[in-house]
């Protein structure tokens, strides 16, 4: 490998860098600089050559060339990079190769690294699985996405609102597709299961904050849809009769004295109404006995 610490080479490289920055269209200087740093590309591509069978040295050199061009663009904005160009380029090059490796691995979990030739066909001799590596990548991305979402929550919500408003009809059509409905329902169910406690706490907090409004709405709805509400309550009771009975008994045992006091107080405050109801109840029972012939 060429000695990049050689003073003459260092001066030449610095001269080429400044020439490329001064004139972005100077192709000769760019290609000459490319050949100066090419040994670095050969050094850092070695770990990936055996794992990416469809990539050749020329492919990695092309990635290196693009990386060099991007570093030069950055150096034009930040001249301090020129003084530490080699280290900066090496870090950028390693990141570029690692990114390419991640993209390949995520698209093809099992990678053939050894081939055996038998006649006109090829058989895979050995496979390397990168499931663990893929999980690390995905977990790292998930944490990064979560952090970004927490830091830019309002910005993301605003972008989502604008997108939904712009593509309202298209999104409505997509939501009606059976496969999308099924996928969304499963995702929603899973999310609710995972966040059951926090959702219950938020729901209770919301109820306490808007208690009077909720009660007023429920009362109004019950008056406007009395038959519907009665039918729904009746159906719910029929479907959960045993469960309701157990819950009622347990509640009564826990709040026995409190319930008795509440009943006593209500009877005192609404005595005439209570007597009228009891009288009506007795008459109803008497009428039923008369119909049965008892």
C-alpha cells in the first residue's frame, strides 16, 4: 500500500484537494486524487469481499469514488476537514461500506459465500445467516426512530395532518380494502394489548376531567335513543348474566353499609315517589296473579 504519510504524497494530495474544491469540474485532479486514496479503499473493502458474493472490487471502488466526491463537497463548506482529510475520508469510507453491507444483508438474510461447481450447475456449499446482525440493525433503527418521534412529536403530527388532508380520498379508499382492514385491526388490537394499563389510566383521567360533559351527553343520548339503549342493556345483561350477578354481589358485600345509607337517604328525600312506585309494583303483581288464576 502506498505510504500516505509520505511528505511528498501529502503535499500532492493537499494540492489535489484544493484544486478539486476550487474547481468542481476539474475531472483530472479528481481522478488523480482518486488513485492516490485508492489503496485505502482496497484496505477497507477486504472484510466485505467474502461476504458479498455479487460485489467485486470495482463496485467497492465506485462506492469509494462517490464517498470521495461527497467528502470534497463537505470540505468546500468546512475547510478544517482538509487538514485531517485522511481520517475524515477513512471514517466516511467505512460508513459507506457498512451501509452497503446492511442494505444487502437486510434484502438477503442468507448469503452464499462458497460455491462448488458440478458440471454446468452450481450448488451452494455453505450459507452464512445474519439474523442476529439484522436484529441489531432493526433494534438500533427502532430506538433511533423512537427518539426522533419523541423529540419532534408536534412536527410529525402536523406533517401527518397535512398528508391526510391532501390524500383524503386515496386514504379512505385504501382503508376499505379487506387486507388493509385486517392488518390495521390486528395492529390496533396488538397495540391496545401492549398499552392496556396506560390506556385505562388515560381513559379514567379523561373521565374525571370531563365528568359533567360526559354525563350530560349520556343523558341526552339515552333520552333520544331510549329503545336502542334499553335493548342494548338487555342484550348485554343476557350475554353476561353470571358475570354481572357475581360482580353485583361482590360490590354489595364490599359497600353494604354505604348502599343501605344511600337507600335510606333516598327514601327520605323521595318518599312520595317511592310509595307510588311500590304501590304500582304491588298492583302489577296482583294483576299477574289474577291472570294466572291464583
